């Protein structure tokens, strides 16, 4: 993806915790990113069906029966160009199910709580690969 396309399309953030949503919005906007936030995996899928995004940041566990792995699977099937531009966030990286999903998908993950620079570095690393 060109730098121009990355700059013009928003990031999609799928996160159910309001405090984490606020942190992500402030951190990402302060670093020049535009973003939209979905409060569940199901809401995230609806936004993905209707809009284009440069990148997806998804919590591994969200309410409503659609988790981060489900979002990734949908992206692979429906928007494969976005599949390599995804980052998981989680507060439960040692969970066996989470570990299996990370190994299976190959999607990078950062563990909550994380610092702003850690998030920006992770996004930049994924985009540059």
C-alpha cells in the first residue's frame, strides 16, 4: 500500500473497553492517523463490509460472539489485501486459545497495557513488511 493510501484511509479499531478506545483514539490521532472505532467484532465486520480501511487493530476478545480471530478469517476471505495489515491487542496473551490463534494466523499482537510508542512501532513494522 502506498503511503498516500495509508494516510487517506482510516484505521479500524475493534475494542470494547471504553477506556482503551479513548486511549487508542488519543494516541493514534496524535500520531496523525484517522480512525473509526467499533465496540464489538460484529460491529467491526459491519464497518468492514461498508468501508475501506488502511489497517485493522482488533482486540482478541470482544462481546457479541465475534472475536479477533473471526474478524481475521472474514478479512482473509473477503478483503485479502487487508489481511497482512492487522494487529491484535489483548490483555490475555498467555491464554491457550489466544496463543493458538496467534500461531495460526501469524498476526502480530501487543499485550495490554501498552505504551503509545509500542503501538506506533507495531503498526509501522506491520506496514513496512
